[in-house]
DNA sequence: TCAATTGTATTAAGTACTTAGTACAATAAT
DNA sequence: ATTATTGTACTAAGTACTTAATACAATTGA
């Protein structure tokens, strides 16, 4: 993992998101070990307290389990992981549509632009006048 | 405008974004007047200093002009507005693709999910196993 | 001319995030 | 048993964001 952080959001929140994504995408399989608080703090070059806070949130989400003195592991509840993944994906989709609507692109145009960027065909509507979708 | 703010990002940044979107979408036409610092502070129920800071950033973006004692107006540089709109839209598209990739969806699946949510047809891949796209 | 409105500047205080440094309890490994 | 590693807890300090409360300069408009 790279552990690069933007400065427009708390670091602990970005650690939560990056680990969560690793779990949801299957990069960190169910039951696999996570780095210790101190090890991750060294690797990501942040304070141990910040890592601790991130882990606490991941536990409250149910995605991570703590074993008193033998570190943390990814949850083995595959159902939960899949449910969170579905919900997160749905949220991203809706946020994208809302963002594009704010920019004056309707849903069909958003799909076109995405398909185009995804390497599929599609004529560009990027230069078109904004639609009034309010 | 509604002026609702999330608590995970500075308020001034959210004001910048909402006004910027209004300009980029054409809701606030070129040359149109913007509310005064005090008026917007009242309307959005935030401190005038916070509004002032947001306006300063909009000016540095070139989207807003200040007239010493007669308020602020949207820039009349239509070329700039369109350029920013294109760049912003492209950024949203790329962020969405990156987010979906982190969740284990490839570009084609991202397009499918978006088309589905946009009201068009398309079979759901939301429940599928994550693809390893790293 | 005069009052109101506008942008702007300043100081002070409170909260959240982050870092630094230290310490303790529990358990795994030797 | 002893050592090392783990999670956890705590205090202190610095920075950024926000609010509050004023104040001043410039210009508009009656």
C-alpha cells in the first residue's frame, strides 16, 4: 500500500477508507492479519494515535476484529463485507450522478462521458451547453 | 439555494463548491450579482468571515469579480467558465472510476451500474465478486 | 450632504485533528 | 520466568477552522 494522504480531510478518515477499500475489494481477504498500530504508523509515517483512531472506526463498522495481544484481523463475516460493498458502490454512483447534475449534465450525458472515459465509444458532450436540470 | 453543510469538510470549501457549481451549470449567469458577504452569512447561517474566505477563493479561481462597494458578480469570461466546467467534469469522471476500481469493479461494470442507476436498462453486477484490478 | 451598504481587517476564543512522549496490561514467544 | 509485542490510555502542544465582536474605508443612493 502507498499511504498517500490529501490535506483536505482528516488522516484517520483516509486510513479508514483505504483499509476499508482493501477489505471490500478482496485485497485483504477475510481473516487476514492487519498491521499493528505501531507498524502501520511507521509505514504510513503518521502518529500511532492516528492509526489507533482509524482502527477503532473500522471495528465499529464491524470490518475488523481485535485480538488483545496478537493484532487485528479482517472480519470473517463475508455477508457483511458484501453488503457494505454494495452499499458503498451505490453511494458512489449516486454521488457521481448528483455531481454531474450540479455541473449541468443530465443522467444520459453522465453515462456518455463515463463510457467515453472508460475506453468505450461515445461522442463527447463535454463541450455542450449546461442543461437546466433543477 | 439550500446551504446545507456536511461536517467532514471546511464550511468555506463547501460554499466555494456550491457557488462554483452554480456558475458552471449556468444557474448563476455571467455578470449576475452574488449576495453580499453579510447577506450570504445570514442566509447560510455561518460567520461572515467564513463567507469572506470562500469568496476570496472564488476570486482566485477567476470565477468571481469584486466591485469595491457594490458587491460581487460572476465573471463574464464565458471561455473560462466552460474550461473549468470541462475540467471539473473530467475530474469527477476519473474520481468515480478510481473509486469503483478500489471497490473491485472494472470500468465496464462501473458503466453498467451507472446506466442502471440512471434509469436505463442493464443487468446488475452489484452482487458479483470483486475483480482483482490491481 | 448624509446615511446605508459594501468589502476588508483585526483580535480573541473554542473545537477538532495531529503529533510527541510516556506508560500500563495482556499475551505470545523464547 | 523472561522478553518482546500487542492494544490501550493519558497529557501536552501546535495548527487549522469557525465563530464572535468590532472597526474602518469606499462608494452608492436618497
